[in-house]
C-alpha cells in the first residue's frame, strides 16, 4: 500500500500571515517539517498541498527546490484539496499533517501509520484521547474513507478541517488512538504555531535542541520545557481542542 503524507500549508494565516516560511535556525518552519518527515520509514511519498492563490507561489517554489511535489487546489475546501491530491498521486493510506506543527516527530508518524495498517481501521490518530501537546497532531486514514467524506459530507467544518466529521461521529467509524504513558503525557501544553508568542517559543525550542540532520525528539522537548517553565504555553482549548483540528 502506498503511504502518502500530505502537509497542508498556506501563506494566508489570519493570525500569523506567512508563518510557514518564517525562519527558525536558518530554515523555514515548512522546510524543517519536510526534513523531519523525510526521516519516516513508512512514508512512501511526501506532498505539500497548498492553494491556487498567488501568495502561495512561494510555497511551491520552496518545495520544488527541496525536491518535493506540490499540489495546488481549493483555498477554502481543504477536504477537496486533500481528496484531489491523494487521487492524483495514487495514495492508498493518507497521512494528514498540518504546517503549523514544526516539531512533527517521524517516529510518531510511523507508529500511527503502523497502527492504521495493522488494525485496518478507518482512522488512526494521537488526538482522540489526547496525551500529546497541541502541535503533535497526526492523522492516518485509507483513501476510501477520504473519498467517502469528500462525496458525502458537506458541512463547512468538515470541508475546512477534513476529519471533523470522523471525530464528531465516532460511532460511525473504526477509530484507533495512539496514547503516551502517563509519565510522558502533556496534553495541556501548546506547541503549535498560530500566533507570534507561539513562534517565539518555537524559536527558543529549536535554538536549544535543533541539530542539522536530526529531528527533535519529543522526550528532549519535555526535558527542556520542564526545566524552563517560561517556555510552557498552555493549550487554552484543552480538553476540547479537537473542535478546531
């Protein structure tokens, strides 16, 4: 089965415009994310899916320079963008990654892909019963589930957030969730980049932990933040943070 990882990215963030191309340690957030995901042992192809807006030309230019394919589709209907991208590149197992999560850990991605394939479930993730901080979201599902959503679910939240219908209707789907042991769980932390303060914290995390050619381990992030409490941001939407994922 072809495992296709799709990073959704755009320049038009309302709270922090252009954030995906902002530099941390000499590289854009998106480039760091691509570098980390290239270390996955389970992903067969990595795609960046952006919009057809002119402002997103810069994203296509970057990913092409990095040797990654870029798909350009709908601005507002992200579900359509995912579906048409997955269909074009013949994905059988789809991995959804959002570009505001630069700390994505390839070993975590591989574990959730393995969970999805081994159980043959409709949806595997680490955010139904949340034990990871906001910013570590991974979602994996078969192309058939994506196609069913695209053809049958028209509510605006699903068209914008892709998997909203699954998470709000768990009885309709076979869902598998990957959880951390209690000693490693930090669901109340926020490590996504949506606002300026998030970016400032992320820059400090990378300054302390980033080494070229390596991904940043989750356990290293825990150690850093627990010894530097000023770097800890609380996830204000926890425990209902899934509403906006």
